[in-house]
């Protein structure tokens, strides 16, 4: 099983990027996790860019990475009670091309306290609903003593859903 990890944060050392690192260390045998780090290279979504049929190289690379994965793990910070614009932009590039249609996607957020991040995850869930993504998880994971084990639990839920 191939999982593509995406952090919705552009910050180099974000808690959400750390969450993906912890997830990579919690994988069972036969499962790989590749982290996609190209959000900042994507142009603003504009359908006119593809009018002649050719997607920008950064968009083509994103589409290929998702198409070649069995599932996604998205760690999404909350910005302004929603998902980050850079992550929304990436999803916008994928809505019309179909790579996310019906894709298995685990969503979460690394947060300082469990009551944080709920609105951002709701916005992400709503956005992924536009492509009928099969969503697992959806609760924020608080940084603290149980962080690593909570991330491992989510990874296990994602892997089991992918094997079902």
C-alpha cells in the first residue's frame, strides 16, 4: 500500500509536518508513505492555464503522485476557521481531473489542544466531499504524551480501510 502524505502547512517545521514524520515511523510492513512537498510550487488555480490541454509541471506532478497512491494522509492546520489556501488551491487543481474521486483519505490536524482545529477539518471534509473522497479519521490530534500513539492509531485505521 502506498500512502501520500500532505501537510497543509507551508511552514518548514510545522506540527502537521511532524505528524507526517511520526506517521511514517508507524507504518506496518508492506506500507510506504511518501510526503508530497510541492504545495508552494503550484500556481493559483485557473482553468484557463489548461485551456490548451497541458497542465503546468507542478500540477502534473501532484496529479501523478495522487494517482499513484492508494490513499492520502492529510495533516491540515486551521487558518481563519478554515483550511489553508495553499491546500485548497491544490484540491481545486484536482477536482476536475479526477485523481481524488473516491480516493481514501485520512484527515487530521496536529493541535496544541483537542478543541482546536475542528473548523479547519470540517472545511477540509466539505471540500473533499466535492470529489466523493472516502474519509477516515477527522479528529485533531493534540501534541503531548499520546501524540505518537494517536497518530499510529490513525495510520492503522487508514491502512485497514485500504485493505478492506
